[in-house]
């Protein structure tokens, strides 16, 4: 049986192609046709929430962001009944390389954020989710630093205003913190800088807010020359004030176990487990104990196999059966 969105993966090369890989009857099958996307290197791809259908966005060195949609073939008899991807729109506002794209949390509607090396974050909205060829530019946020990555705060609580974190790989040492947090203000109807993480001074490659399951604070993971986890505690403010929220920033953890640049960080859905990948060719799993002390609980090699002696540690996180299943699946056994 064909398994939809969550079972589909994607990969991109340093040219201008995207290949879609689908799971069918337990086997992963690559699309017979690669999609020619941009006229430059493709940096990132991201999925929209499945509530909006099979929608994907990509961004490129050629300054564009593209929105794609998967539909069942209806353009001709050969494609009838088969799914294929079509380009819905191309966003061309960036003046330099578009470095990251992210869809906003689903409770905000179908919105797409793109950042670029010109230091501008642009937020677009699809007024009609049934017509993905029309997107309107809603906000432009100038960070004054070259942008490398972005992350939306996924919290749907009314107590938390929409918030987005922006990471920078700018080499200009005159600017301090390479991570800035922007918050939407209902009074001004604009995004304003709420916080700068001044202790992050090295190039930031990836950034990820943890899923917020009713917490009053926010947790943010950062991939730079190491892995860092920050806790942002909102301070009280007058609800009628137009000033952005101020935060008490706490460093929960900092790890240099990769001994190299860290390129990606990702949370599990319950925000209890963080995965990081680096130039050491390994994926490391991090988990906090009951006193909120973080430690590495598993290491996987680039081919999906566990580093020697790590099955027991991974079993403690996933359970023995799940750990062995994950290992067998990753190594193809």
C-alpha cells in the first residue's frame, strides 16, 4: 500500500534537481524522473503540513523559492491515475541566494518563510489554499546579517505570539549574536526583534524550536561549531504594550562531541529527543533526564549503523525492540 507524506523522503544535489523517493509495498522507489527545479544549487526543501495537501517548497542559490504540489495525473492519458509534481509558483523577491525556507505552523494558515543572504526574511501567505499559484508578501524582516537558517516557534498557545528564530553565518565579527528571535506584535501588526543570543558568535548552520507541549517557556537548538540548547523564559509585560516580549535566556546544554561543524539539528515530536549531524559523519541523539541534564544516548554512522556499543544506549531511549528495528531498517537487514 502506498504510504503518503510522512513516509516519503527527498534528496537534493548540488545542481538543480530534486528526486522524490516514495515507499510502496515496503520498498523505497525513486521517481523515474527528477524534477529540474532551479538554475542553481538547491539548498533546502521543506514540507507543508499534510492538512494542506502534498505541498513542498525549495530554495536555491539562484535567489528563488519555489512551491510544488503533488497531484494525480490528469493532463494526459499516460499520466492518468499517476501522481506527479508540478510547479505552482516561483518567489523572486530575494536579491541574493535564498538560503532557507520553512512553512509556518498550521494554525497560522498556509504561510511560507524564506530567508536569504541579503539579510532579509520574507513571509508569504497563500490567501486561497486551493490556489497555490497566488502568494502575497506579508512581511519583510531585516536582520542586518546574512541569513542562513530559520525556525518557527510551533506553539499554538494564545499566550505566545507568533515567533521566528533566524540564524546567521555572517563572517562579520563586528556583529555579536548570530541568532535573533523576532516576535509578531498585534498592536503594530509587524515583527520586531525580541532577543539576540549574544553568546552565539560562530556561524550558525541550522536552528530548531522544540515542539511546545503546553510549556510556558521555549526551547531552541542551534547547530554551529557545536550543539547548543537554549531555554527562553518570557518575562512579564503589559499586554497593551507594543514592545516585544523580553526573555530570560538560559543555556541548557552545550556539546562539542562531534569535534567538527554541526550542520543539522532536529527534534522528535514530543521534544524529548534531539538529533544532530556533523562533519564527523555521525548522527548523535541527545536526551534530558528527570533533572533536565542532557547527555548523548546514541550515535549512528552515516550508513545508519550504530557505533560499537551503542545499541544498549539506544534501547534505553527507544526500547529494545524499536532500537533493533531502527537499526535493521537503517542498514537494510
